[in-house]
């Protein structure tokens, strides 16, 4: 009885241990999945979490097989398209060619035929008319400029007499700072006109005007005066504001 009592508790404890081991026993695959966080088997605790997205967002698309036809398909036969070979293709849908486009290209035979020369004649007539218009002298819109000074008939006669001499020279009229009023006329003989001299032609005679004195004597009248004491050229200037008693010098304001 003592032996039975001693062995009794051990048998019950063994039975209780084996039952607990069977109840808590799991498969080796589940245990390995629980220990390894990178396992492909999802964990029951992580079932509510969002799975990792490793799939690419790119999606392949199919290529449309309806390719538009070449541009030279359906064109009439000419000297250019005949060498490419006759290819017939019936377009459909949006690529269908309308009948209004036919007949635009010219056939080879029609292109080689001669045409009337009406256009060439009209162009030639227009060219002749344009040349005739260019040949006509154009009227100048510029008015003739007035001479800086005028010559009286006596002054012209005296100048002609001077030019008929063997050693004739040109006469240049200018002014110099001299006299009581400040300016006085100055005449001199020159061989040729200066770069900026003004030329006055009247009744076949020429008189040069100094460019520096042009503002002072513009609008004047040149005359020839003879008396018992002297013979000289005189000037009547409307721009004079002051003049000395002898008449040799003047001033212009």
C-alpha cells in the first residue's frame, strides 16, 4: 500500500504534464514564423497592419495596331509616283480620303502639253509700261533757291568787262571787321571757288560769296557807282541796322 501510495502521485503528475504538453504543443513551422519577423507567413498579431507595397505602379499597355497609311498611297500616277510602284490600299474610318482631293495633281501628259502665252504677254506689257514710267522725268518738288544777292545791269556790264580781260579772275564778296560800325564789304580776285563758297550766276557772269559773310549780305543788291572822284561796287543791304556817316562800315543785329 505504501508503494501504491508513493507511485500514485507520480502517475497523476505525469498525466497532467503530458496533457499540458499536448494542449500547448505547436508545430515547428508556427514557432519558426513567430520567432522570425521576416517570414512570409503572416502573424496573427500583425494581421490588422497594412502589408508592404513592393509591386511597381507601372502597367504595360498594348500598342495600337491601326497605323495610318503612307502619304503617297492613293495619289494619281505621275512621273514622280510611277517609279515608286503602284500600291493599292483602301483607307477606312478617320483615314479615309475624300473624293474632293482627287484631280488636284496634274497628269504627266497634261504637264508636258503647251499652254497659251497669255500670261507671258501680260507680264511683258506690264514691264514695258513700268519702263516707260521710269523713263519719264519726275517733277522736282523742291523750289528753286533764291540767289543771295542781286546784280544790277550796271554791275553786270562792269563784271563782263572784267572777265573779257586776258587774265580774268573770279570776284569773291565777303566782309571783314573794319570801320566804325564793325563790318565792311571786302572784294578780292580768286582763281577758283572755295569749298564752301556760294556761286551766283546772272546774265552770264559769276560772283562768289564767302560762306562766312553769307549771313551778313544775304538779300543785298550789288551795283556799280561812278562819280568824279571814284568808281566802285556798292551794296544796298536791307538788313543793316546801323551805319557810319561815310557809309564804309555797317552793323547787323
